[in-house]
């Protein structure tokens, strides 16, 4: 059985360290799914979680 952190990791997304951040990301992904499959579809809100490579790259 996968937990949401495992799913994010498998999808190549950064994995949040805190439960609070994880919950915010979970809610946003639910909003994205509802927007995508709504009738009529709505514009997708942006993701709150970066890809794993974006999170690993140093910020300048």
C-alpha cells in the first residue's frame, strides 16, 4: 500500500517534510482533479509541489 508521499516520489515530485505541507499539497491535487474532470472542465490551479529535480537544484 502506498502513502501519498510514496506516490509523489514515484511521480518524480518533491516530497514535503512536514505533515502540514503534505496536507496542503493533497488538497491542491484534489482541486486539480476536480477541475480537470468537472463538467465543464475548469482551468487547473498550479501545483504546489515542484518536481524532484527542481527541488534539488540550488537556488541563486
